[in-house]
């Protein structure tokens, strides 16, 4: 049974990050906008660079985040299934072309044909220890007619597609699933985190014009390039905001928690924007003398590391082959996007227009959660959006199957369609069952 909040379905997104674990519970309003009705977060103690390094610590952090989200809701909501983000330096991407020869050529191309082509991509040979996370069609070719974005309804025999395939380590995905299951939940779907963030902060116009999403998290910096509304390139840079914090800790000889507070409150990505006379006083340990730190020196440490990250981003943009086609420039989101003057530094190094991405693109106006529009929540809100997209796809598939079963199938044996033995129906409904949390 699908749970409802004031008569509306609910989706739960779980962002398992390096610095925080956050649980978002969302609904859709009458205008199709996402409304986050509750959110809980906890410190992430068992994740390093996007990969689970301590199962027990991660499980406890997940439980705290989910419990906080439930406690902020009126009434009693039992969360069973969640959409989970996956990231880390083990993530890779590749391009591949698939071909599907249709048997019933007198019929129009349907979603079933496209699904068969996508399913065939799931069977391509992977490196040992790797598995496919996402198979994303970029463009279709029907009987050698290229550049087709949506072939449904067309006639043709030979259906082809160019795919962007994202892979990851099996063990990394299994460890995430294990943590979620031990926290009493089930993983309905795993979504690459930069794809989720893109859903939250990018407009369709930007994706069509050509844009680079840069999600600077605690452990990794994730990159996704869109052009003509299609994902073209993805990459994970294996360091993010935590490396900057470590640099401040070493450079200023202070504690890590002090370095993080310094970065967030006084940090800047451009040293030239800070005054030489500005000084921050840090309390000494156990009666030792306080330490004075120049804000300009602090910015110099941050800028040096940010320049390295941006150079990696710029290299990947050039490597993608789309550098000259990205009219909408760069959108920076994630916790690292909160640094002052970061957009200016991106523009200075890459020469591309840059803005900060806030997760407001699909949010309704009735969200009551404080600071929900901060870039740090882009991934979590994007996971909720992805959950509703999956629900919509499943509903379309289910309706299509029901119509075809009514019109074209004969009942045989125990009510199973002739020739199918019920496997397609069982797989389909098993996949859609318990998609959402269940309300008591």
C-alpha cells in the first residue's frame, strides 16, 4: 500500500555522504512540485570518500538520520524502502552501442522494445568485481535514421542506441545495501549522486544548452556533463571539502573541528578578496595561549587546493569533447559550493560562466524545513525527485501491460497469460511493490 501525506504519495531519499547522512521525505503537490515534509541528518562516521569503511558506524548514522526525519512528522510513518545515492572514486563510465532486431515489425516501436534494448546492455561483459549501475540512452537510430531522441510510435526493424553506461564496484554497492538493510530498510534503487544533484539544481534549458554540474562533497567531487538534454560524460574526482579541511589543519596547526569551522565561517576561495589586517583568534588547548590566524593566509590555503580541484574539473571538461558546446557553463553545488568567491575562481580558471546551484528547481513553496535550499542538500532532494520519476515510469509500464493483457492475451491455467507463465508480470509487480514507505 502506498503511504500518503494529506492524500499524496511519499518518497524517501537517503544521502549517504562522507560528512553527513541525510534522510529526506517528500511528496508532490497539486502543481507537480516536490515538497519536503521532513528531513533528518546525522554525522557520517563510517564513510570515507563516498565508500563505506565501517559498517556498524554507518548503520548507526543511518538510523539516527531516519529516526530524526520520522520524529519531525505528525502521525506515524513506517519507512520501508529508500532511494539511495552512490558515489566514490570506484565509479566509472563508458560509451556503448546496442542493437535490437524487432520481430513484430508490423507494430510500432514501444516501450517494451526500448526496455529489451536496455536490458541487453545489462549483459555486457564487465571487469571482475564491477557491475552496471545506470544504463542511459543518449540517442536512438531506427533503420539507420540517426539523431532520434524518442522512437516510441515509429515503425522500423532495426533499433539501435548509443548508451552512456555507469559502473561501480560490486563490493561498494553491496556494503551500502548491507548498511541500509541492517538499519531496517530496503534499497529500492541506487542512483549516482551527481545525477540526483543534477535533477535538483539544473533546469531543462540548461541541460539542452549544455552545462557542467560540479558537486563538491566532503570526500569526492562529482562531475556530470549534459548537452541537448542528454547526459554525455560523468567523472568522480577522489577528493573534496575534507581535503581542504585537512590542509587548514596542517597549515595552521589547529584541531580538525576548528579547521572545519574556520573554513565555513571565514574561508574564501580567493585570497585576493581578503584583507591583510583580518585576523581570527583560535582558543588554545587546555590553558595554552590562543592562536591568531590571518584570514588572508587561510584563504591562500583554501585557494591552492580549490585550484587543484578546478584544474581536474577543467581537464575532464576538455577530455569530454564538449568544452565548446557548453553554453550554460558550470553549475557548482554540494557543501563545497558554500565557500565564498568559489564561482569567481571557477570562472577565472576555466573561462566559463559559473553559478551556484541551489536545489530549488523543482521545489514547491510550502517547504517548512529550515535551510532546505542550501547546496549541501542537493543530492538528497534529487534522490526524492528520482524516486518520483521511477514511480511514474513503473505506473506507465504497469498501465501498458494491463491494457495489452486485456486486449491481446488469453487466460491459461491459473490466470497466467499464454506463453508468459506469469514471469513478466511477477517481475514487474515485484519491482513496483513496496516502492514507497508504508504508513501505519
